[in-house]
């Protein structure tokens, strides 16, 4: 086999249609655009979803859903991740210093996944929340949760 001997399969490639090139081409005069109207004219097109002035579908159907802005700055932290914190106190600042959460996170929710290897003190407040299962696991490891 040589490179100059290979070609695409029969019928897989079609030539580009060159419209408006005379009556003999079969695509002359109106160039397959019909007679008159917006789509027959130069630059004449309608945007996607436009229904000729009728209220479009995306405006007719009811809207639903909500994306909380608080959720964008809240992180979920596993129990085995809080063990990476230097020292004994777990706060948002300590989690950031240990690279457990990113810089833009302002709130943390600790949930039970994994286990706690050592006694830690979790400083709860407006920015730290602990689930019931995580609370039990932290206290079972000898740690405490301060409000």
C-alpha cells in the first residue's frame, strides 16, 4: 500500500454547493432561497428560538430551581480530612492552612466519612457546622465540640 493509492470511501465526501452561479448550474437566480422574505435577503436570519413574535417556548414554560450563593462558599469536609490540621483546634482558618479547603471557602460542614485518629477541638460558630454522626465520632475519639 502506498500513500498516493489511498482515497476516501465512495460517497463519503461531497463537493460544496456553489449557489448563485448561473441558470445552468441548477442553483442560479434565487440560489435556492425561494422568492421573497427575510430569509431570502442578504444577512436575513432569525435568532435561535425566535417564533415570529409569538411568546417563545423558553419564556412560556415555568421556571424552577435555585442556586444558593451560600452553597458556593461552603465546603463539605470529611472526618479523615480534619486530621490533617496542625494543632488541636479545627477552624476554617486552620483548614485553609492545611490545604483542606480552598481560599474562597467561608463556611465548612464536617460530616462523618472516615474516622478521627486523635482528639481534636472543633470550634463551632456561624462558619462551622458538624453533623450528628461526625459529632459522635469526634467525641468518641476524645475530642470536643465548642459552640
